[in-house]
C-alpha cells in the first residue's frame, strides 16, 4: 500500500531544506527523503570547510608580509597541517550540526534512502511506495571523476574526500581550474605545499574577459605553476602520480580532481516522468517556476544545473515549495547573476559577462596595481572591468580579479539590479582611502566615453596621483 503525502521532497540539502521550511508552513503531510549523509553539501564538503581552510591558509600567508612592514618573527610561523585540518573538521561539524536541526523533528516523515521515481506522483524508497500531490527534486550534484583516473584509488582526491585527510603531502596537482580548483590550489600553496595546477581549457575561474583572465594568471603564477590549454593525463608512478600535459610532465604525491560537478540524477529514474530527456538525461524545466513541463514536479538547486551556487539553490527551494503548494505556478524574476571565487586577488563577476556583451557596450577598466589603499595593504594586484549599455550607460555587468572583489561585486550587484546608470553610481560618496576608489576609476573610465552635464559630480575626474585616488 502506497503512503499518501501532499509533498515529497527528495534531497535534504540547501534547496531541499528551503523547500521543507516553506512547505511546512502550509502542511504536515510532507515527506523528506535523503540518501547518504545529512548536513548539506555546503556545510559538509563545500562552501564552509573550503572557506575555513582558505581563511587559515591566508592568515599564514599574510605572515610573509610582516618583514616588509617592519615586524620581525614572521619567518618562524609555520603550518601544522594536521592541526589545521582538524580545525577545519571541527568547524565543519559545528556548521553541519546546525543544518541537522532542520530535519530533527520530522520523525517518520524523514526517510534515509535512495529515492527512485515510479511516475510524476510516485516514489519508491527502501522497498516502500509513496504517493504525493507534488514532488520536489533537490538531489544536488557530485564531483566528476573521469573513468580512467578512478583506478588511481586514494591517490586522487575530490572535495568529498579532501577534508577527511589527516595531513597533506609535499607536492599536489590540482586538475580543473574552476572556482573549486583555484580556491583549493591557492589555499594549499599558501600552506607551503608545492602545487601544480592544470586545466584543459585556457580559462581560469570561468572568467570570460580575456584581460581579466590575463591579470589573474599573472597574479596566481606567483603562488603556483599553471598549465592550461591541453589534455591532462594521470598515471601511477611509484607511490605518486605522474601528470602529463602537452610537453610538460611532473611527479606529484597526490592529485585533487576538480573538473566539475554532475547532477545527481542517475538513481532518480527520470524516464518515469514521461517527458523527453535531453542528451544529458535532464528533463526540460522553467527556471522561473522550477516546474518540469506541465507536471506536478519541481526541480531545485544544483541538480538542475541552472546556477549551481548556494543562494540560488535556496531561492529555487523556495520557488519550488511556493509553486508546489499553489493552484497555479508563479514565475519568479531571478536575481542578478553573481559569482565569487575566494582567492587573492578575489575573482567576481556580476550581471552580464564579457562574452555576452553587445558590440556597442561601453567598458571601463581599472588596474589595482597602483591603487592607493591596495598598495598600503600590500594587496595591489589585479584588474576590474565594468560594462555599461552603449545607448544610455546603464550598468550591465562586470568581471574582475581584485582585492575585496566579493564586496565590489555586491555593490555592483545592487546597482545593476536597480538599473542604475554609471553616472548615478558615481554620484554616491566614495571615502578616501578605500579599495572602492578603484571601482570608481573604472566607472569614471566609462563616463569619459559619454556626454555628461558639467553640474554633475559624476564628471569629477581623477588626480592620477596614487595617494589621492
Ligand atoms: C568545494 C565546494 C565549495 C563551494 N563553495 C561555494 C561558495 O563559496 N559559494 C556558493 O555559493 N556555493 C559554493 N558551492 C556550491 C554549493 O555548495 C551548492 O550550490 C549547494 O550546496 C547546492 O545545494 P543543493 O541543495 O542543490 O544540493 P546538496 O546540498 O548536495 O543536497 C542534495 C541532497 O540530495 C541527496 N540525494 C542525492 N540523490 C538522492 C536520491 N536519489 N534520493 C534521495 N536523496 C538524494 C544528497 O545525498 C544530498 O543530501 C561549493 C561547492 C563545493 C563542492
Ligand atoms: N566560490 C564559489 O562560489 C564556489 C566555489 C566552489 C564551487 N562553486 C560551484 O561549484 C561548481 C563546480 O565548480 P568546479 O570548479 O568543480 O567546476 P567548473 O565546471 O566550474 O570548472 C571545472 C574546470 O575543469 C576543467 N576541466 C574539465 N574536465 C577536465 C579535464 N579532463 N582535464 C582538465 N581540466 C578539465 C574545465 O575546463 C573547467 O575549467 C561551480 O559551477 C560553482 O557554481 C562555487
């Protein structure tokens, strides 16, 4: 006999928990099904443990700057890597425990097991069939491991296994230089590990603006070696792994594979939905509603691959739950796209990407190599490029690799979301000396390309003197 529910949520990650919070406001007849460990990808193996490691590694790296400002003793500070990894796991456990509270009181309405669809309103788990008015799929994603590399066993790590390591070896390779690969490569290099980083494409961190990409590569090559633009192969060699790409070959102790993540759909049996699946096995869905076709089924978070980052997963859980409880689905306008990569200089993009710009778009850029506050903080590297619409100078996007990129991106994200022109943004106060004066320089470079009223402070120019801009 099938059990009957109003809503079944498959996956207790960020999207699933956001959906649970919303659905629970309307009904108790909600069933959560989660395979494997609870605690969410973000808290267990993703955003949070990676950021703890990055913060610790950065604290150590900053000691290298001490001698330059007249503080002695920095050279005696060293990483105790086993202790640092323990610290990561301690904070990780703390973050995970917070997420567990969300499902703690569900009792029998929470089943641990692999869900398999039998139809658009029927799910099988642990041999039991469940029927629901609506189903929310929120099964997340998993690291990709190319088949030939699996034979290397524990010599190849992913972020699912990295944070469980008791220590780290002297030489590491990182394959894949998207956000995950770059964050981990720089953190390990800051800990004193010899890092060699590889990507088969030439792009870094998904940046599409070639000028920003060039500036980032220049900055990162101070920390670790970078090899891009050719296929990478791995072979066991003694106790380690030989990495080959083009004419370059290096022996390392271990490899972190960060070549992307794939949606967790293999065990879901999406064919049972009865809609055509694409070549990746994905059903069609509307990002504004999260609904799959006309079915009573919604797909939210990393599993739909629309915008695989945390705040978008949370939004999609909310949208899916709202629509699962409604008679008619609502189309939600989505937020301005934003991405941040937590390295130094920080990488960020917001709004339209360089690769998406029309030919008449205006571009303003600012280098942070001579930016006053960045020089004072010994963080003077990187480039910001801001994009505005050709016809009216409305801000439309930016790509950057600069200090405090995460904050710059939020400021620009607000301006873009509100449809502000470059002139309007330049009318706000910029205090001195702040890193945001670099952002102002990039905006001023756009204003110079369009007519501006003399009585407009947006027209106020630069000194071109390091101490004053
Ligand atoms: C190393 C790393 C760093 C990251 N850093 C950031 C960052 O700094 N900022 C940011 O915004 N994003 C970051 N992300 C991305 C972010 O973590 C994800 O976008 C987010 O966690 C996705 O949440 P989700 O709910 O879609 O999936 P998840 O949290 O993965 O939840 C999916 C759940 O579904 C379960 N499941 C899978 N299949 C089934 C099934 N058949 N039946 C039942 N249950 C199933 C899984 O076990 C899991 O519990 C990072 C990711 C990684 C890996
Ligand atoms: N700070 C953040 O916001 C943050 C941090 C980490 C992850 N994330 C999220 O996680 C997702 C996954 O990140 P990711 O970095 O794993 O994936 P990604 O898809 O962004 O990057 C993977 C990289 O691996 C390369 N690659 C693929 N196959 C390869 C191969 N066989 N050999 C060499 N290189 C190869 C690709 O060219 C690409 O540059 C991102 O899309 C992002 O949304 C976000």
